[in-house]
């Protein structure tokens, strides 16, 4: 099975600094195919994935993504999103006004934009829908305070 799209490779490759980019690409491909080829098109999916994973580590992209995801999750929690439930995180992020995609599909630039939106939400008091939903059950489940009434005792037979 061959690779259909090379977007991942070129996004990472463009982050590298090198003198001769074409030679660098051929050298990378050759090293991950054990010298079999210098063409991206002739790489297997396994070879391509290994090369891209190596580039992610080399460029620091993976560490940067992890750091930004962690920051966004902390901001979501402060804003009022239940970050212990991935479905809620994905529902929140899928909203077109927030990010328009599930959390795992957000790239570094998307996470930067999400961070700005989360800070704006927090500056306006957080998510109002979450706070009212949490406050409502508490008020419904309160037990009435015990009430003591004094009843005068009369002696029977006196009138």
C-alpha cells in the first residue's frame, strides 16, 4: 500500500533548515527505505509513518503540540468544560463558534486560536450554561428545615 498524500511530510519538512532541500529530502527517504529508493512515491506506508514520526521529534512539533493541548485543556476546565469527559471536550470544540472540529484534529495554529477564544470566554465569566446547570440541581435537592410548633396542652375536663 503506497502513501496517497504527502501533506504530513511536507508540513514537517518545511520546518527543517537545510542548504539543499531536494538532496535533504532524498537522503531522508533513502535512509528510511534502507537505500531502496529516494522517491516519496515508492515508500511503503510503514516507512513513511516512521520517517514522519522521526521528523516530528526532530522539529519539536510533537512536544509543542502536547504543550498547547495541555494549556487548552486547563483553560477549558477553568471556563467550565468537564475535561474528564472526552465526549464533552469534543462536543465543545466541534461547535463552529469554538473550533469546528474535534479536539484531536486541532493543529498548533488551531490550538492558538482556541486559546484566545477560551481566554475571552473566561474574561466574560465562563460558560453560563454550565454554571446554571450545576446550580439548579443543588437548589432542587435541598431539604426543608425541620419546623417545631408549640401546641398548648389543656387539661381534659376543664372548660
